[in-house]
């Protein structure tokens, strides 16, 4: 299967090196532009900021150095820079990475190694039609498979997981893949509505049922019709309403407040909670729990599925950029590393909130660790002494997670980009505790 191709610009003053790179990249299927002077590169990048997917740039140039080209061009273009450096320029290359460059490679280099760096720098974030709607990790693919099996059933579904793990997103996914997708999806947060109002909001009320009831009010159960009634934070539902919800499930009918006429309930109930409502000692009704948990689903916390962190981050940022006027156009490599090292106690909700704040406040084209974690001292700020072997393994693990996120969890494609066999990649994933399931290659 052919690898991903892109529009690549080369800035290299050595005619032999420049021609060699242009020729090989063209053979690989890329569209290539070659410059020999920094001034020319800056001018064209400013004039056509979206013309390239990657800039391969030498650090030492006759008219200006690569760092100066990067500084000037990056004000206008979000295209990633891959720097080529001699041994004496490594410190400068590392500094450029901290400023937002995507990568660097040291001269002289093997062509295969160079092509691997190009492939990694051209990370594609396109979602594949074969799957990966909720995540690329084994845990989230299992959730998708379970929800696919549950989609055709009318029984209640109970989604359990920590706050911010994506329970409502999963419920909406279930709605979209079911035969009820053309009917309403009504979401009710049981914790957000005052207890004294929840019954009226859920079941509705008749005109004059109580003081202030000036007209007929159709509740969420009625408005859900033949669709899905999603009860979020079900563990916070008052005890008296738990009894009425149980009767709703068992009888398939309900009453508006102030009425004795039963109304049919046709929707499917999907609930979510971060509480262990089925555990001993819980005040939640056991008989209702057994009814609601007919089809249970556990959503793992983000810290248990690191494969999803960058996958989610890039999708969140894409959505944010669509609705917000922001200078930000991507996430820098160091910021990705920092995200992979963070524990995410707030799960996916925390991830999105941090990216929204970063996109609003950052002045960089590519987000840096300090943009996303202004309140956290990262490992980049407080270096720890560790063995070279440990550092190498940590970097290798981060790179595998990064490429898996870019390839939507496709093992074969990730192995090609990493320049290793599928068997080798599987072995490394097993050693590092990475559990991404493989999609079908297409």
C-alpha cells in the first residue's frame, strides 16, 4: 500500500544534496519544490503560506541561517519544519524544536532514515472510515463494538466511568448507529436540575398542577418520542424519582404531574454515572440499578488509554479552530510529549478545556507545553536524572503513541511510518503496554 504523500519544499544550498533529495522525494510520490536561498524561501512562504505540507530546511545557508528562515516564515505559515543539521548545530536544532519545529535530522544521514522522518513529519490526522469514532485505543474500540451490538436492542444501557471520560459522546454515538437516529436524542443532567423541579422536567405537568404552572408542560420523557432519553448523572436522582423511573421502565407508561392519565413511553433509556451505584452501601435503589444496567458499558479513564490522548487532542483542536478566531494551527512535538506524560485527572473534558484555553491565549502557531500546562511544572522544566536506556525507551514509546494517533490506530500503516515491521511494532507495543487494536487496512 502506498504511503501518504504531500507537498514538500526543500531549502538546501548544496546542489548535489538538494538534487538528490528532490529526486528521491519525487520518486516517493511527493510534490517537491527546491530552493537554494533563504530569502527566496521566506518570500514564497509568505506569499503562499498554505502551499506546502512540510519544509525540509538546512540550518546553514549562504544568505541567512535556517533559524532566521523559520522565525520569519512561521509568522505566516503553519507548515512544519524538518531541519537538517550538522553535528555542530545540534543545540540549535533542539532549540528550534522547543520553538515549534517538528523535527531535525543530523547530517550525514541515511536516505531511509530521512524518508522515515519525512513520513512522521507529514502525520496525517484524517479519520478513517473503518472505525475510530470514539478512540483508537483497544478500550474505546471495544466500547464501540459493544455499542454496535447494543444498538438494535430496546433495553436500557448504563454507561459508567469517571467524570469527563466521554459518556455522553458514547450515548450520542449509540443513537447515531441505531434505528432511532432520526428520532430525538434528549439529554437530561440529573445533577444540574434542582430536586424539586426534576420530576416536572422529566415527566411534565398539567396546567394548574402547582403554583406557577400556568400552562401544559411536556417533559423530557414525552419529548423523547421514539428516540433516546439520556439520563446523565443518574446517581444523583432523588429516591422518590428513582421509584417513578422504575415504574416507567416496568410499565412503559408515566403520568404528568397533576394528571392521572397514563401516557405511553416509547423511547429507549440510556443512563450515565461516575458513581458506583451498584456497590454495597450505595443509596441507589438496587432494583432500579439492575433494570438500568441490563446492558452495561465501562468507559475507561484517559490515563488508562494513552493511545487516545493525541488522537483526541488533534480532533479537539481542529474543532476549536473551526469556531474560534485563533492564531494556533497545530500542536508542537514537545507539547505532545507533555500531554502524553500528564495524568489527566479530568479526562477528555480536561483535555478539551486546556486546548480551548491554549488556543485562546497562545501567540504561537504550534502550541507549546507552557500553553497547555501553564499551571503545571513539566518534566521539561525540571529535568530528572535517568539512564540512557530509560530515556530511549520513553522517547520510543511516545513516538509510537504519536504515530498510532496519526494513523488512527492502523498497525500496518504505523509500522511503515516508523520504518519497522508489523511484528516488531507489535512486540514494542506489548513491551510498552500499548493496547491499540488494529483496524482493517484499506
